[in-house]
C-alpha cells in the first residue's frame, strides 16, 4: 500500500471507520492485493498488481478514479475499496470508471463510512464495463451513524459483456440511513447473467428511494433483481424495479419485500415489466406488510418478547 505523504493520522482515523463498517484493515495494507483508500475528496492510499491499472485525478473538488483490468487477469484475492468522510459537514463527490477486460475474474469489496456526519452529501457516479467471459462481484457495505444526517446519492451504470456474470450487493443495515437515493441500471448482453440485491433498514425519519433497472438486450440474457427494506418509526421508502425483455429468449425476475414496523411508515413498491420480444419472459413478486404473525408467535412462545422476536426476524432477513 502506497500512502500519500502527511496522511498518516487521517489513515488511522479512516481505518477505525473502515473496521466499524465491517472491513478488515489488513486487506488494505497487503502488498499483493489491489486496494484504494479515499478520504473526503483525496485519495490517500492505493496499491495494485500486474494487469491492473489505477489512475486518479482531483478536479473541481471531485475525485475521479479510473480502474482498468487487462484481458485474462484473474485475481484470487478481493479488491478492497475504502471510502470515508471524517468531517461533520461538507460533501464528497466521486466519479468512478471501471473497465474489466475479457476472461477476467474480479471481486470488489467496498466499505463506505461516515462516522461523524452531521450533515454531509456523498454523491457517487460509477460506470462499470465488463468484457466477454468474465466474472465480477461487487459488495458495497455502508456504515453511517445514529445521530447525524448522511445524504447519499449513488448511481451505478453497468454493461455486462457476452457470456459474463455480474453480482452486485448493496447493504445499509447497521446504522441509520439518513436520505438515500440509489439508481442501479444494468445492460445485460448475449448469454450474460446478472444478480442485483439491495438491503436497507431505515428508522426515525429516514428517507429511501431505490430504483433498479435491468435491460435484457442480449440473446439468452438473464437477470434477477431483489430488494429488501425494513421501515420503522416515521421513515419513508419507495422502491421501483424495472425489467425490459428485449433479446431473444431473455429472462428476468424482480422481487421486492418491504416490512413495516410501526404506524408512521410510508412505504411503496412499483414493479414495471416491459416485454419487447415475444420469446422473452419476465416475472415479479412484491409484498408490503408487517412482520409475519406466525413467525412472531412462534418466537414469542419460546420466551422472547415482541421486540426481541421482531429484531430476530429482521436479522434473519439480512443474514
């Protein structure tokens, strides 16, 4: 890991935040893995290996990161991304571009931490292009705090090349959300596969808007998009899942499960299926409601009170 000069104290602070988000700091420091550390609007550390190029630029207070993996590179160890903002107020702007070549394997593990936020904006625009015959996973774990306000606005645009697979998972379940707005837009080419999953737990006056779009443009393309939202207190949530069946024999499934805990919640889900090819097949499942009463009664019969039983069911959904 190459640390930028005069950032040792900042690295120590962001390391603590990274571990709170569930990250392993040893993964960032190892010299045989690919890793990037972004603090505020600065890249304070990075490391790479043969076949992977990382370049960065800071312009107009925005971090622009370019990640290129050459054809045939298969990494056995995860690529670690550490993104944090340690100030109380301000904004963090990220513009990220990932290009994965043909016949590659890449597993991204990203942890985003905002432990001291009182009112900040985290805005990220990410573009990911995956070549042919490649396998890519991207796990994005967020850790905010309980008292402050994080305004999170993230857009992900992904193209999955022929005969490749992409697995993308977003989690924000350990702390309050704040204001969350996410767009995931994926184009799936011939014989490619996609799995998208978002898990969010909101409470108090948190606001969540999630939009997931699958464009099944390629022949025999397939995709699954799942969203899980637990809404408590006076929180607001809106989930839109869209699937477009365009290619021959394309298949897609969207699923949204939203659970209400409390009487002040405002929660909705909107599925949209659009078939433009007679051979394509799209399906959806959606539910909005309270905790399953049978599950609740079973746990309470074993000695748990209603609050503990509810929390156990919620943890089971997010495991």
